[in-house]
C-alpha cells in the first residue's frame, strides 16, 4: 500500500491502522480522513514517524489525548480553532506539531499550548490578543508564526521584521520591548494597524529614523506628541481626535481648515491656535468643554459650531457668551436651564439651538433678552406662554421646526418685536392664526404654508412688510390676485 493510496482513505478501522503501522513508513499521510475513532487514534499514535491528518476539522478530546503520546511529527492543518482541553492535550506532544490552519487562539488555549516543548508551527495565526501573544511567547521550543497582530516580545518583533520588513500594518498591539526593536529597523516603518498605544510604546517608536507611518493613531497624549515631534524622518499620523500641542494643531488646521468635527478633545493651548483661524470653526465632536478651553475659544471672531455639546454647565455658558463671532451653534443641547439661557443671551451674535425639543417659559424669557438672531428650529410645538415670552425677543426669530401653531400661540407671536419671524415649517394654519400673524410688524416667513382661504389671503395681502409664501399650492384665483398685488409678498413661480 503506497502513500498516495493512504492519502485517499476516508475511513480507517483499528485493523487497517495496525496494517499501516506494519509497513513501517517514515510518514503516514492520511489527509482523506475526516473522522477518527479514539481507538484508531491510539493505534496511530504508536507510529514512530510523521503523521499527517489534515482532513480532520474537529478533534475530539479523546483523540487529542491519544496523540499526546505520539513520538513523531503531527500535522493537523485542517483545524481552524482549538479548545483549551485540546490545546492542553496536544501540548504534551513533544515532537513537531503543525497547526497551520488555526487563525485565532484564545488566551486560555494559548497558555495551554505554550507548554509544548518541541517545534510548533502556527503559520496561519492572525488574530491574537496581547495576553494570548504574551502567553504563547513563553513557548520553550522553536515557534513558527504567521503575521500575527500582536508583538509582545523582542523575539517576535525580530521575526516580524524578518518576514515582512517594515510593512507591519497588520500589527494591532505592541509592547515597549518590541517597539524598541522596530525602532532600529533600517528603512521605512509602517504600523498603520495600531489604533492605540501607550506613551512608552510611542516614545520607543519615535526613535525610529526614517519614514514612520502610524495612521491608525488618532489620540495622542502631550508626552507622545512631544516624542513624535522629535522624530527624525517623514512622519504620517492619523487624523488626530485629540489636540494638545500648539504646533500639531497648526498642522491640523492647515490640513483641515476650520472643519474639525472629528476632534473630540482640546487643550487650552490648542484652542489658542484655533482662535486665530480666519473663518468658521466647526468643533462638533467635542462632547465636553473645560472652562479654560471655552474662555480661549471665546476669542474666535468667526462662526463657531459646538453641536456635540449635549450639556452645558453655567460657568462654561458664561465663558462662551463672550464669543466674539457673529454666530454660535449649540445644536446638540436638548434642554436648557433658565440659568444657562440667561448666560448665553449675552452673546452678541446669532444663537442656534437646533437640538432643543422642549423649552420652559422661564428659559424662553431669558433667551428673549438676546439682542441678535435666535434659532430654535428643534421645537416642533410651543404653548401660548412660551410664545408670549419669545415675542419679546428684539431680533430675528426662527421657529422653523414648528409643525403646528395654535390660535393663541399665533396671537402671542404676532406681537414679536423683532424684524423677522420665521415659521417656515408650518404647513397649515387656521384663518384666525393667519389674521393674527398678518399683523406682525416685521418680515414674516410662512414658506411652508400650503393653502390659504380668501379671507386669510386678504389679511396677508394688506401687510406693509415682506412676507414669504413660497410653499402655497392651493389658493383661489381671487386670493392669488390679491397676493400678487402686494410686491412685498414672495409667491411660488406658479402663482406669480
């Protein structure tokens, strides 16, 4: 019986196994077997030469225990996973052990397998946590690995460099010892798979001389930034979410301009650089803001968007109220206290609160003291008390999120003393509501209104100030004619 014949066997009895042992072949290749009885495994384990069983995709504990006593090389490349019990049993196999089909290994299985004393091949291994890697690194025999994503020791780092040179984008975790080895690599070093690294690791890598690419690192401490700033050679870092250094903030600002929505943390030093940006500044990724940063950002003379702030302490609100720009967006706030509203009302430019879903009467009164534009586009409804409070606002008032408006609320808003009232989201209004709003003393936007009765149209046509009615789709010829007669009314093209 030759080796090729053995390879095609799909079943094996104890008797046939003993017959194969009698041939005294240097290696038994039984890759056709997909199942193996423990009794057969115990017979095969007596074979003194190599044993290849790559057809097995599952290894019962009893079979693994049987192979523990096998004296020759054992190849089980069909296995893709390894339980702790199986790993522990195979670890007692002292001869070469090939498990090149394994792609991931738990920490517990790695600890068990590390007790193996002979040559261990895991060339298919890819996914390995740092604890699992450290456990496996304790293996006392020769170890052959694939491009694993963790480098816990100097030896593994050297092996990775031998296999792949400086192209190590698959590496996701790195020990300081391994980083020190990589740092002396003579040539470009690419570690774009690192998404997090300790300061010790970054400081070690920073000593590399030559092109260094760490695009996956988007959060760096001041110490890490300082170390990388001293790096000699080309340096590529990911889009930083944390800005702590003034010099690096200048680089980020040069690359992204004021569109910094990806930034999630900011130091006062970094904020001092951003203040000098000539143009809008978008920092919607910030979810919290220290008073010192708010105080510094207040000096920015352009539009400022802070839509990521869901909560705003009063001291931060006071600092931001001094913002020198003509627009500040706080669209991430879902609620606002009267205290915070009073503080922000001192802001000299337009305020946008697009995220507010509710507004108390007290908070509305405080916001009404704001002298510039006020956008509350997140409100979908307001009662008469809130409407009355907002009517005292002396600037432009945007309530474009309102979808309905009661007659009482409309009557209250009609008394708004500012130069523009925008209700562009309302699609339907009663005649009484329209008549009330028609008396508003400033410009009036009802751009979402779809229909008007003749009576309501006449009331609007009599206005002396501008009105926007570009959403109208249903009006009578009489109403259309009346509206066209007022040059200050903007109509849809079909009605002009």
